[in-house]
C-alpha cells in the first residue's frame, strides 16, 4: 500500500511539474530562511554558555540613582569583588575582576623584533580567571599564569602575531612604554560567542606595581571601572544572594566618605548568559545585541514559514479538484476516510521532505552571504550537533502536518457518489478558504515590507540627521594617556602646516557617541548642592572650529584670553533652562561652580553659548552641557581621549600621511591609528543596521514566496476557467476583458491584504520607534510608505497573475472549449 | 443477496426536495443478472448507489447478504463493500496516475493481500479480460472499450459477489459495447450476481430479469421475455 501511495505521490508531482516546482521551491525557500534565522538566533542565545559553569556565573552590575538621574552601569568599584568573597564565603565560590584602565586600546611592543600593535581586547584580571571561565590554556599553568605581577597570557593568534613561530613563554612584551610584561601562558582563541572579547590578559596584581605611586588607587567606592563576575555555589539561590549583595550598598557605598547623600545604589546579579541579549548598560565591554531583534527575526521566520505553508495548502486544495476522482474511487474500493487522510498527509510529508532537503542545500549555499550580512561565522552541518537532525525532522513534520492537514481532510471528505457523478464538488469549493489564506499571506508580506521600510527610513534619518556639528571629514586619533600628550602643541602646529588640514582639537569624548560623562559643574544660585551634576565635555583649543559649532552668543575659547582654562566655560542652549535668563546673551558672564572630589570649589564664567548639538547618540535626548577647556600636558593626559582633525573635502590620504609622519617622529611608542568620525558614529547603529539589511532580504523573500503561490493559484484558476474563457471569447470578449476577469479576484485580495496590514504595521513600528527620541517624520512618510508598499506589492501581484491570465486569454477558443 | 423494503431516498437542497426513490421493494437472488431501465432522472443511479453501499437510504430497510445496513456507519459500509461489491461506471473512472495493472490492483491493496497473491490475481483477471499485454499502460493510452475492460477487471479482481454496473456501455460504440456485455454475461455464468443500469434495450436483452423504474417507483418487474414483445 505504501508503495502505491509513494508511486501516486511521485507521479502526481511529475505530472504537474509546474505546481510541484512552485510548491517545493516556495517551501524550500521558506524552510531555508527559517533554518538560517533559527541558526542565527540559537547562536545569539548561546552566548557565554560555552563555560562549563555558565549557569553559575553572574556579573554584578550597579545602578546609581539620584533625583534627576538613573545611571545603569555594567561596572563596579575595585573593592566589591574582595568584599563579596569575604561577606558571602558560602555562596560565592570565587570572583573575577576585569579592568581596562578605561582605555579603548593599549599599545604592546615586542622590543626584540620591533613589532608594536594597539590592542583593544586587553584586560587586567584576577588569577582565578581560569577557575571560572572555560578556555583552555595551551601553554602555562592555569593556577599560576595570572598570579605574579606583570604576567601576561595571550591567545594563540596573538602569540603568533607578536612572536611568530617562536615559543612565547618567558618572552617580554612592553606595555604602553611603562612596564615589561612576561608571557606566562598561551590560551585558545576566545570564542566569538561571548559578550567579552579577550586577546590578552595581565595579572591583576600588576596594578599594584603600575600604581605603586598611589597605593589607594583601588579604595574608592565612587570610582567604578571594574567588571565583576562571581561564581556561586551550586545550591545558592541567586535571587537571595542578590538581596544580600544589595545590603553592601549601605555598608560600603554609603559609608564611603564623599558619597553623595541623595544618591542610592542598586546592585544586581546578571546571569552571564543573559548579558549579550538582555544587557544594555553604560560601560559594557562590547556593544551587546538585543533580544528585541532576535524576537523580531523569529517572528519573521514564523511569518515566512506560514506564507510558504499556505502556498502548499492552497495549491493542494486547488489541485484536489483534480484528484477528487481518485478519492472517490479509493472510497468505492473500500478505502476508509482515515486511510485517505494518512495518504494525503503522507504525500505532504514527502513533499516537505524534498523541500527540506532542498532547503538545507540552499542554507549551505547562502550561508557565506548570510554571514557577511550578520557579521557572524555561523556554520551549518547536520552532524556536529546531535539536535540538528531531530530538529529538522520535527520541522518537516510540522510543515507536513500544518500544510497537509487541511487538504487531507478536505480531500478525504469527498462523497464518492457525487464525485464520481462528476458533480457536487464544483470548482468553487474551498474558494473562500483559499481567498482567506491568500489575503493572510499577503498581509504578512505587506507587514514585513512596511516594517523594513520604516527601519530603513529611521536609520537613514539618523544617519543624515544634523547632529548640530559637522561629522564629515573628521579624523579621530586615539590619544588617551598617549605619549603625544607631551608634545601636543608641536604635534598640532606641525600637522596644521599641511594645506588640507584645517583644524585640530583634543576631545574628552567623541561627540555623538554613546558615552555620557557627568561632572559637578553647576550654575551658581542653584545652591551649592554637591549632588548636582551636568554633562561635561573637555576639549582643547579650536574645538568649536573643528566641529563647526554655531555660537549663539559670546565667543569661543581663545588663546587671546590666557585665563580661559581656569575661568571660562561654554554652555549649550539647553543649559539656559537651568539658568535664570531669557536669552543667550544674558547668560554670558553667568557663574558656574565646579566641585572637585577633594578641595575647594572652582569658579567659572560662561563666555559663550553654543547651539545645541548631539553630545550623545541619537538614542538619547540633548541635555544641558558644559564645555571646559583643558591645556597643558597634565590636563591633556587626564582628559583628552581623542584628537579630532578636520580635513578639507577631497582625497584625505596625503593629509593622513602627513600626520602619520609627524606622529611617528614625536611618538616612537604608540602606533599611529585613525578612523573617520562618521564611520565611528555609524557603528552605534550597527545592530539596527544589521536588522535592517536582514529584514530587507527576508521581506523580499516573503514576497517572492507569496507570489510563487499566487502564480500557482492563478495558473490553476485560469486552467479551470478555460472553458469559460473559450465561450466568452467566442462571444466576442477581448484579451483585455479576459485578463481583467481572471486578475480581478486576486488583486482584490491583495488590496484587502494591504488594508489589513496597515493598522497592524502602524502599531508595530510605533512600538519599535519608541526606542528613538528622534524619529523621522511619520505623519508625512507613513502614508507614503503605505501607499508605496501597497503599489509595489499590487504591481508584483498583477505581473504574477497576468502571466497566466494573458496566456490563457490568448488561447484559441475552440481549443479551450474542447479541452474541458 | 439483496432485499429492499419500502426503500425511500429523498434529496433535500435549499430550494427543492426531490424524491429519488419512493417505496422501492426489490429482491435480487444470488446469481441473477438484472437490468434496471427507466427514463433519465427516475432514480436508477440512486438505487444502484444504495445497493452498492455508497449511499444510505432516507428510510426503509436494506438487506445485503443478510445484513440490515441502514444503520451502518460509513466505515462499516466500506468494510462490507470491500471484496464483496465491484463497480463499473459509464465513464470508466480509472485513476490516471496509475497503470492498468495498478488500477486493477487497487481493491486488493485495500483488502491487504500479499504482493504475490495480488500479482497473480491481477494477472489472471487481466488475462481473462484480454488486457494482459497492456498491463503497464496508463489509462489515457487506451481506447474506451479497453478502459472499460480494465474497469471490469478491477470490479471482479477481488472476487466480488455482486457487480453493479451503471450504464457500462454508455460511452462505447456498439461493437465495444457488445464485447463488454459478453464479458458481463460470462461473469454472470460463473456465478457473479450483476445489477446493470442501462438505457439500451439491446443490452437489457443480456439480462435475465428487467426492473423498470419510473419516478422513483418500480413500475414493472419480470422476466426479460415478458417485456420484449
Ligand atoms: N445529490 C443530489 N442532490 C439532489 N438531487 C439529486 C442528487 N442526486 C440525484 N438527485 C435527483 O434524484 C433524482 C434521481 O437521480 P438519479 O441520478 O438516480 O437518476 P438516473 O435515473 O440515474 O438518471 P440518468 O439516467 O440521467 O442517469 C433526479 O431527479 C436527480 O435530480
Ligand atoms: Mg444515472
């Protein structure tokens, strides 16, 4: 019997090659998309689970709250880790700290071979690192590798980078020109599926050596530059531990002298496996991803699979008319209804199986492209993971059952008497159901397309939005605690000798980037409340000029006023609301006080008011801001993080070469590095950018699949109506009349689908856009998007439907009638 | 073999109620060859479908091989039908996707017979119908008469006790029609009960008895000679 079923299934597939092709291709594309997305999402969800003890590793994070601010930070003070180990010896087995000196990158030099690089993924960490995290040490002893001061462990790749094929153990690397570190271990490359990126690790005890001159460096509870991880006991309840840890706020934070009175601290435990998708705090080690996006993708995968399954359902029910005789006969011969249901479900499974095999091939073929799109190195093969094959089988079964059950029940319920009489079941049966499905399908496609358009427009808006400063043609050189600080003025002077270089300034943070730095600059008269802070930006001369900021009143910092570094500040327009003034002019001369952590308050006068610009990313709104001038090597070392170079438009390579040669002359240690400001700012929206390109691809695919279904249905409908077409034509209908007749029913559905999708997409995208304080002009653009997507889909659908309509309309009527 | 008592069949649609069978009492004995005649729409096919357990009567009793079946479920009727009743239709009703052999094999598959048994039975039957050389052809590759012979083979392959034929010669020319009638007569001679609906008095002559239906009622019933004046 099975053989008979398979035979008839194959012959049916071969007999209607067109339908089978549509059915299987659509399903295969849908399944491939699904597999890709699931692979991606599983990868995203697997972050940090490669640690054997991942279920017991938590990161401790802190949120500081005061009346007007709430800062969620990923980092904690130095002392938290030892305190926790001491306070909760039963619950916390060990803890590990990470510290990066708050530098974006670190220079390492192999003096012997004269090789130097800047490393971004370097941390000082505790010797317990290897107890907590699961990464293999290829050379060295995990117990001692990070014990002694100035020990260095590097990854396999890094070892090769600095030492080639030589054995790196015992060799020295110079750290930032200040210390020689000795390589004590080589570890496997740190996995990509981690919220951390690690290339080099130095022993935490090195810090005692490096900070020998200020032995109190780690005692402050106000300074929190440390990432703290704890490994908890197997039977410790993390929620309970969290409340216990919260108790430390009182005992240590608030008890610390100088802790602001109205500020409270909330300490939380984050499971390490949750960080990548669920943590978006200040000072994250890396920019994390977000569960919103994996969820959106999963929804998209579901949509596409449903669209593909609907094709299958629709074409099978439509085709069932042709198979009703077979059903009738099987019943006459004594076949039970259940037997027929099994037969058709079996056929559906068979088709799904072919589709999933094709789908897997598609996945393998498209994976490189997909990896490029997502910036991942995903792999797909059936055997490395024991769950892959069963999961694929489950997917096949789901698709087979989901798309096969309706046709199966529909077909098997045919009454043999009526079927064999050739009546009873008209070509109209199941039509309503098919119409509903097509509408649903296209609604989903429209939804995806509108979503894509909204994401695209919002990103474009963000990229093109005037930030209030000129982000183009600006070069950024990392200069934090850099040797160049000693020669800052001559570096600037010499660089400016190149005709293309227009302005140079040092900045404490990159304008438009995520970081927010609050300092205690407060307007006089608002009381000398020490808890009052404002955003502040430290700059050297020519900041306003380099970024082409607009001065509303007063003046910019100037060398003509030698007292500027000690007495003058600039404020932005938003700050006016904190002052008791009616105009920018009036604000000139206002007094601000700066309250340093120790010592007397310092007095500053406002010398200029500048137009608001986006100090932070566009994910945050503009806040009142103080701009402070820094001058002299000590201040530059303390505050300047980047040097911004404004270059005149055109090919920048000559100018860059010029700066590089000067840099190399003045700074033999730190390698010359640069990047463009606009590119740096684009990175902030990387996850949105990724989602945008993924969504575009998937929205297009969904339309392709839906149209494949429409192609099949319209061809079927044209086939059924051959006789009607013949009769109409013999009565004088033109080709256009016929095409209209055949296309109308489908196009109405597509229009209906648009109408259904509009309100849904409106509320859906609104929800996403709430993440952005700055949004594109929805009132104007949403109707345009709606109409445009509607028109595009309608057009594609029309082309799809017309293909068969025109083909059948052209048929000689005599032939059409006889063909019935 | 068959006995009906006061059999009624009423079709209800939204607009009209059609009485297709109206108090039909018929007895057909084992080994009979009965022809059913009557004007179009008088209920012949309806009667045949009920006899063949494809349809159930609205009221009345129907005894098939001693079983009263009016209360049977669809599944029970299918069970009883298997192997006992063979059908022959005016439009042949072969499955296009199956070969001649596979079409004939179908009833045996539903009976759950072994491959070997099935093959020998199918080959035997096809041989008897003179179609063995066409065993691997598809229905579209055959003439109408050949297709009907395959259909007959399919009806008898499972050793059906009863063959129900609804206008088996309706789509055939007279030569091919006669061939089919000869086959049916042979089957009848070898013990199969046959009930055949026909519009052709010529074909009805092959039958041993004639039932005349008019407006859902049996009007005359008797030996074939009696009506052939
Ligand atoms: N499914 C149905 N629904 C409604 N009425 C039906 C149905 N099937 C048959 N009828 C009606 O029942 C009556 C008997 O139909 P039946 O098919 O038995 O006639 P027939 O004698 O076989 O005619 P013909 O010689 O044309 O085949 C007809 O009036 C027909 O319209
Ligand atoms: Mg009839």
